[in-house]
């Protein structure tokens, strides 16, 4: 008989919980509410909130709006977004995660304190990711973004370096970046700040144990989830029989052949209800499969 278990440690982090609670609270007070970008990198949760009235807009759409209520999600925004809101009489409901807010302030301070001719700010993160755009905005667009060691050529090694990380990157990858920069940074000052959010990093040992304790892992996350990629990689290292799915529709019944223990887990942007839906689908597939022995 197949045993299906959902990982109790997976699911929304407090930053995402806070943003979603704010959206639900605001929607109860007034049904017209806009969110700048997807509130969370999970299309099913976005659809659920859109079902109760939340409307997702782009920066271009916001620039053309007047006197509306716009929620800023946990990822945070660059200063330019707040200026647009002020200019357009938009009421901002700021759901930026406190961890991201603190990082934005730290980068802003470092930028204002530095001598631009001799120093540079480098951010280890995904180019174009909403959080990274918000961080780069703190440096008036001047920070250098690197995604991996392969991007070190973007750094000017003739200038001092001040390195930060996007909150959802892997701690190990950050350490590798630090070592690679240290090797090349000769005769300059290199300061680095490990600003990876522990809401993601602290989950790694537990998710490795969870993955190793099952025959099959169904990792539920949106394609755009940055922390999802980090946690998925760890699951794959611990258990080669790991599959990424967006929801229950993604399950391939063939995966269930010969397995005894199925584990369902996900990212900090994966709702618990969605993981439960996946677990339920596995159970029903097993019943229809006649054994539980498909
Ligand atoms: S992962 Fe960390 S920084 Fe990002 S929203 Fe969650 S709590 Fe905030």
C-alpha cells in the first residue's frame, strides 16, 4: 500500500503569508485592489486571489493609473515605483517582506557611502527577478548583477567590491561566489554580506531528510520560483526520483509504479492547500490503479 506524506515544513514563508493576508484583508474592506506583478510565484494561488477580486497589473499599467489602491508584494520595489505612485495619487499597500526591506536599506546605505569612482556594488541574484530589480533600484540602477561564477567578467576588478545576495539564493552558491571573487580580487577591498534569507536556507536540512526518506518526491512549485529551484536541487541531490510539478495535473501515473512512500513538498511560494490537493490526487490514483500497486 502506498503511503503519501506532505512535508509539514514546506509552504509559505512569513513574508508571503503576510502579503496574502494583507491582500485578503484589503479585499474585504474594498473589492477594488490591484497587485503590482504576481503576488506570489504560484499561478494557482494567484488565480485563487483573482477569484476574490485581486487584479494583477504591470508597471506599465500602474503608470497609467490614477487614484487606485495598489499592493506591493513581498519581493519589494525600487524607489521609482513609489515615485510613480505618489505622482499618480495611488494608495500604496506595502507588503514588502521586512527581510527584503532591511536588505534594500542596507544596499542603499552602502551605495550612498561609497565612492562610485573606486567602488561598486555587486548583487548575486537572478537578473530581472522582481526582488533584484528592487535591490538594483537602491543603487540608482548601477549595481552589477551576477547569476553565477560564469558572470565574474561583469565585475570591474580594478575597483573595490561590496557584494550582497538576493534573499532566495543558495548559501553554498553564495560561498562559491565569495571564494571565486577572493581569488581574483588582488589589491582591492572586498566586502561581502551573506543576505540569504534563512526561511529558505534553514529548510534545506529538513527537506533533504524528507526527500531521502521517500521513494518518490513530488515537488510542487511555479517555474518562476527562485527558492523553488534551490529547494528542488537539494531534493534531487537527496533523491533522484524527484519531479517538479505545478499542480496535481502534472502527475504522471507511471511515476507511481513500484513505489511505497510518496513525499509531497514545495517552495516558500507553494500553498499548503495545493500540496494537499496533490497528495489527495496520488491517493485517488492509487485507488483507481487497483492496488495501490500501479
Ligand atoms: S523568502 Fe525570506 S525574504 Fe523572501 S519573502 Fe520569504 S521571508 Fe521574506
